C-alpha cells in the first residue's frame, strides 16, 4: 500500500519545492549582486558569484554558497554579505513570489578553491610529466577505433 501525505502530494514534493525555490533565490541574488548597487564598502567593486542556494524544509532559511571572482579579501566580503542579508532579502522579495522570503546566510563555496588547488597540482612539473601525451577520448571514439583495426 502506498502511503500519501495528508495534502495528497508525492513524498518528495517538499524536496522538489525546495530545489525550485532555491534556484529562484539563486537567480534573484545573482542578479542583485551582479548589478552591484550595494553601498557596503566591503562589497563594492567585487564580483560575487552565487553557485547554489539551499533552502530549509520549512523554507524559512536559505544558505547561499558564494565565491569571489578576481580575488580579494573573502572574509571582508562575507562580513559584508552578512550585514547586507536583510537588505538582500527585501530586494529578493520584490522579484520572487513566495509566501515568506527566507532569511539568508552565506557560506564561502569551496568548489572553486578545490578546483584551483587541483589545477595548481596539475601544473607541477612532476605531475605534468606524467600527464603529457595522455589523450582523453570518450568511449564511443575508442570503440570505433578498436573495431577499425
């Protein structure tokens, strides 16, 4: 017997809504930060990228994963974002139509830093020596070449 929730929704409907709302919030935040109309001196002149927004199950809190393009003092930018969170929530509420705009918190996105570290490792002479001459191809090309011989 399949059990349905009281509202008749599918079991993962909450998760789908969280993802949809998170994506709407990410787009709205990205647009606001891209325009750069923020008066906080720690945010002015910085290119801030929002890579993901995760929304709590009750849609009351949202965690935005951000990174700083072009370098700069990430700690100061994070402090500026924390100070600007109420303002950003008000701005987002003008664009996104949800019952309650979540309270934002910001976390530095580690993905770009990890990618940069991997790139730096790959550029080391010892590693570069091991990777030269390696040809990466998809499996369809490899099968095609093996059947031709």
